[in-house]
C-alpha cells in the first residue's frame, strides 16, 4: 500500500512539474498527456480567430454538399404528360425557411446548418426554444432540422432559403414520417396470404400461422413477421424528380408519392445516388438579385426531352 501511494505521488509530481512548462507560442502545455486532454481548457478563447461566413455565390465542387429545406406536404394531384401518361404529383410547400444556427468544428465538431420553417407564437414554445431563437436573433420557428454540409456551403444566420434552391429536372431525396395505421395483422402489415377461406380452416382465415418450432430451438426467432404497430416511422424516398417549381407560392411539384399525411413536415435534400449537375445548382443557395422582377416569379417546369420518362421501353 505504501509503495502504491509513493508511485501515485511521484506521477502526480511529474505532471505538476510538466504542467508549468508551456509553449511560448500558443500557451498550451508541452506534456503530451496534458496537451491531449487539457489544451482546450487552457487556451484563451480570445486567441481563436472568428470564422467569417458570407452570403455570396460560390463555385460548387464534386465534394460539396448543400443544405436541405423543410417543406409541408400539401397533397397530391395527377398530370397528363404530352405522351398521354398519367403522372402522380406531390405538392410541397416551402414555408419561410431561414438559417437559425451555424455549427462549426470549433464548437460543435461538425459543419452543419440548422434550418427553421414556419412561424410559431412565443407562448407555444418552451423556454429553451425561446432562448435559442433570441440568442441567434431569428424569429420564432415552428420546425427545426439540422443538415450536415461542407465548409464551402456554410451560410450566415438569417439567410432565407426558398424553392429556387432546387432546379426543375434534378433528383432529390424526401424524408418524412409515414402515416400511422395502428395495430394491424400480418395480412395488412406484411402481405401474408392468410389461411384457406373454405376447407381446412376454422376461425383462422387471417391468422399468421405457425410462429415457431417445438423443442428445437424451442423459441421464436427475433425479427419474425407478426402482427404489431404499423406505420408512424421515418422513411426516405430516394431519387424523386423535381417536376415544377412555383416561386410565387413557394411550391415544389415532385413526381410520385412522398411519406406522410397532408400537413406533415418533410425534409428535402439533393439526391445521393442520382446527383444533379453541379453547374446547374445555385451554390450554396439561390440569392435573389437586386433587380428582381415579375419574370423571376414565373413557374419553372422540367424539360423532360423527347422521350417519355414515365413509360417503360423495351
């Protein structure tokens, strides 16, 4: 016991002596142990250089990653293409998206932008939420979402993001919460065929059948498809085509179905697999020109070319 205490005291004495020897250039401890664990605590925060983020157009590179937007699902409609095909369309409303927080590695160890959507009264928010919005100097928002970005895609707090952030004809990934359907059986939840409807079945036409074995293994394996809660989960629909954009009403028309019921929030970002053309996208976002006129509010429709993309060809 005495030897253990003497060894511990000697090690503490070594750390104490080395902690006094600091680098004259940075003021950080020279001992590797202290330099690895205590440098952030001993460095004066005033010596750090503030990161300057400007709201101006930049050049997009293949490794650049833009922020996404928050939208509200308005509903669905159907359009007839010029080739005679009936195309299902989902309408999404981008409701007053604003950058509410910028996250950098100096403080949060990540490059990300927090986007706020909609409006909400202060009395309907919690005190931490109200304090967060006041500290950032932005209006109260109804929904927040964080989007990881690259360093060249950072935007200052308060920058508005509209529907012109996307370009008609590009592909996007849409994330939302699916419709909740409650507790459902195996036929509706997992598309089981069910038992025979006439002979050989009695009051078990929609049951799941056998769920396990006897003594070997004598249990039900994890992941067995059985009845349970259906829906109400976050899902992402990938490679959704942006068919039309209406800047006047902040609407985005996308091809196909997106998860969620009408009125739910969905999150839109550039597609991961079908990457859009970098030269066509506004980077880091679309900035409204000073000489803005009525022509910039005209709807923009994707050019689908001379081949019908909605019909399967041989």
